[in-house]
C-alpha cells in the first residue's frame, strides 16, 4: 500500500510541475508584459510552493532587483 501512495505522490508532484511550466509557457507565448510574468511566477512560488522569500535580479547597465 505504501508503494501505491508513493507513486500517487510522485504523479501529483510531476503533474504540478508540468501544469506550472505550461502556465508560464502559455503566458510567455501570449507576450504578457514582464510584470505579469513575474506576478505569475511569484504566485506559483509563494502560493503553490510555500516559498516566502524571493529575489530576482535583472542586468541591463547595472544589476536591478525586479522581484
């Protein structure tokens, strides 16, 4: 029975990963603005994964914190 539970857990994690990747990919293909993409990414990290601290940098002429 334990093996079946482990398989179900792995399937749920894989499905979550694929659904999240699809959501971001479709957003990119829809040419959403950077702010919207970052918002979706932040939502996945905070709400679905429970990650509290996030920081993302962008480099143009200098490094800039964008999230």
